[in-house]
């Protein structure tokens, strides 16, 4: 049976506030736990005013305290912006407070140029992404024996357990990093839905080198899912999602996630429809049974151990209903 998890962006619905969006994320995490989802992850977005998730570690602390057993994680921390040592300390603190429940999902940064500049303004020589991954592993395993530029440095608190470590990506570079580091790998199908990408997971498994954190290759597939009780309602939600993606990609995006009504009234121009068609390839849309079949087909094609669902649709009630319907369809 496929393990299912959730990734939430904390979307700020039209007419809502950032505070309300974060409270809705909390309620979604609590529902995901009740329904039997394995993990609940939150994202890191900067300069995207229609989502409230800018600091995953801070939000994770709140969510871990608001839930009891579901794993809480980042999808992901954009590691090149930060000190690997500080990231390790943040996540070891979370792990000490909530042992056996914390995931560190790591990604490369694709932020706006201004965001990159602001987050890296005081840095000197940049440390490579590969080195940062190695650093995190050292700090998670309390390794003071191996050769390292900070050999005797340990990340505190030391609590006897370590967070799970996932490398997120869409290409050969991330596969190479994850496999050589002996980390779990999450493929972002929602960003790059290419059938040929199934070979990337094969390559990851072939090249995987066991580490002190992970003995066997472990994979996850991450998908946008628009789930409703009818095909007609799923299409309405998908149209609002289409418009949100257009907004995010525009020069002057509004600070909210558009409603179904707004999407219906606005419509799309001919040039926008071309972009909508491209973006539709990034989504799984339909009733719970229809989306279940799509998830099962993708999981089989990619040979994924888990599937991370991103229910990024308009309206908190729609998000909650969607994950409930999907949980029922899978018999969680």
C-alpha cells in the first residue's frame, strides 16, 4: 500500500489574512493526522504574498505542538541561503522536543534575485550545496572522527535521535547529491512532470550509497492534486489553481489565492490558455477515485515508496474535503 503525506503552502485565500491562513494550515495538519496521513510538510516561499509559509522551521514548531503523532517536515528548507550548522541545530531542537517525528526536506534556492541577495548579503565565499549536505549529516550523526573543517563541532541539543533527511529535486544533480550522500530522495513531479524522469529515481537507487542516517534508498513522489466530490467541482477548483499559477508567474501578483468565483468571472486570454495547458500537466485533477488511479499509476511508473500530495486549491474547506476524500479512497 502506498504511504500518503501532505505538503501545504499555507495559501492566503481571497478575503482572508495571513494569520487565518496559518490557522487553516494547523487545522489541515490536525485533520491529516486524524485521517492517517504519514507526514505533513510545509514549504519555504519568499516574496510570494499569496502564501504565508516563509519560515518552515518556525511553522513546524507550532504544528508539532498542535499534533501528536504525524511526522512534521519541511518541503523544503532552501539550504544554500543558510548555515548548515544553524539548520542542523534548528532541526535537532525540533527532534529533541518531538522525537521520531521530524523531517528535514532540503532544496536548492530558486528565489527571486532580490531575495537571494538579501538572504546572502553578509556571506563570504559560498559553500557548495554538496558540502552543505555533508555538513548536515555530520551534525545529525555527532561525527567528530571523520576529517572535516569543523571536526570537533557538534550540533546541539544531542538527544539520541536524528531527523529524517530528504533531498528534493527534479534533475540529475539532485539525484547525484542524494544518492552519494545516502539521503532519501523526493522528486518534484509538480514542477517537472516528465515521464522520462522516472529514470532519475532508477539512477538514484542504482547509485545509492548507504549512510549512517539511511541504509536503503527511499523515494517519494510529490504531486499537485485537485480533488473534489464531482468532476465538475474539481474542474472549478482547477481553474482557480490555473489563475493562481498565472498570478505567481506575473510581475504584479495579487496578495491572495483567487476564489473559484473570481476565476470564473475573469476567464483567460488566448496566450494565457497556452500557459494553462502547460501547467495542467503538473496537476492531478478529478474525483478521489480518479486521482487515486492517477497517483497509483505514477507511483508505479516512478517506483516511489511514498507520495506527497499538495492540495493547493482555493478555500480551506475545499482543501480539507479533498484530503478527506482521498484518504477514504485509499482506505487510510
